[in-house]
């Protein structure tokens, strides 16, 4: 641990003059800290905001931590009253509870002696705030909404679509990289050309096909149209080109079938690229909103992203539930990235080799 700390905290200035800071040290720290804030700042803000009450989310200026205004039960009033540090005419500060507000004047009482109304300008008071985590933002969707059903639908779509994507794309990549046939370059060019076709262009014909096949209002209607991806074929093909043809020829001399060569030789050697494609596929399917929204109209079939839209009404948006469930939906993607991230550098670097 000491060596790690020494490596992180070392400065170029100590090598130049024995002590002090070099301008490159300052620039490096500013660059690293700024990048850290830009990368992880929104995620930290999201997590803390998901633990705020609706009133705390509506505060301006906003705060990062989930603060709430303290309340106290006051004799003679049915509901708890908000507590404020009010500046009195003599310059002292006293904790008062707000009864009502009329314009710029707040009518307040002493919680211990609520008999006398004290009028205070709203600019002469500050709320008594305490940190409070609204954990019910996470529990209520599981209790009052069918969140577990949406979670299962998303897991099913993501896992099945990713497995089929890996199989279909790896087969296509194997054929395009290891077999010589007429039109191979043209086929690859057509596959790459589909990258320039947006979903909105093929949405209507794709919907017609799904409806004709009876896959409307079915999770398979969400899965099957997206399993063949040009990006996946390109990544796997470029990586398979690095596998020596002599290795495959040796397997054929040992009377191995083409399926055995693909399954027992090519796929294990392509594991880094498959891991990269698996990460991309999980992110694509897990965050997909438009296509499931088009295909699915029955509520019990909604995926997580579509299910979150039920918290957004025409007149009211339940941001505290949306933020909390957004954090929950991030967890599987983060876990997949953590477990497979060691393959990313190897896989992406390998796709650039010839």
C-alpha cells in the first residue's frame, strides 16, 4: 500500500529541485481531478438524488447531499411544522416553527411556547436542516408496483439476446474471415453499410414483419430483430483474422469437422472479442427503450426502461422513484463491466490487428 501511495503522490519537482511542485505536477493533478469529476460526478449526483424526498429534489439551489428541513409537533396544530433559525429584532437567533407564510412575511411560533405569533421576514430565516436518506424511494416500487416483473423481463431479454447475438455474429464472422468464396468482400461491405441505416428507417417494415410472425406483445419480438448486429460481426471478424489459418488446416488434417473447429478452436481463441461484444450487447439491450415500447403494449411484459415511464404522468412526474429505479437498473451493467473489463483492452486491441 505504501508503494502505491508513493507512486500516486510522487512529483516531478522532487527530481528537479529536490522539493516543491513542477508545473507539470499541477497540470496533471488538475487534469486527473477534473476528469474524475466529469466521469463520476453525474453518477454520484444521481445516487444521492435518488435518496432525496420530492421536496428536497424541488429545492433551488440544489444540494448534493439529501438534506431535509426538520419538523416539530407543536401543541395546537394538527400537522408538524417546519423549523427555522430566525433572526430576531435584537440580533439574536431563535428556533421557530412556521405556521403560515403570507407574501414575504412568515408567521412563526416558538415550539415550546406556541401562544404568541412572531412575524419574520423570509430573508431573515434559514431552515434547520438535517441529513435524511429517503430509502422508501427504493422499497415502494417493489411493494406497490410490479417492478420485479419488469426486472425479470429485462434480464430475460438481455441474457437471451446476448447469447443469440454472440452465436449468430460469431458464425457470420467465422465464415467471412476463414472461408474464401465469391462475394465475400461485397457481403462484408453490405453488412458494414447497414451501420448507416438508423432504426427509424426500418422501424415500420420491421414492425410489419414482427406483427406478421405473431411476435407482437412478445418478448421474442424484442429479442429476435436485434440479434444480428453489424458491429458485432465486424469486431469478431477482425479478431478472427489474427488466428493463423495453419491452425485450422491442422485441425482439418486431424479430421475435425467445421463445427468442431468453430466450437473448440475458434471460439475459445476469440474469447476477448466475445467479451467485448457481450458488454456492448448487454448495454444495448438493457438500455433499449424505443423498440420494446413499440412491440410491447401489455403492462406485464414491460422491460425496466419502459416500466420506468409509468412514473412519468401527464401532470405529475415522480422523480424520486425514477431516480431510485435508474440506480437499480445501472447495477447489472456495472457488474458486467467489472467482471469483463479485463477483456476490453485485449479485445479492442486485437480487432485492429491484421
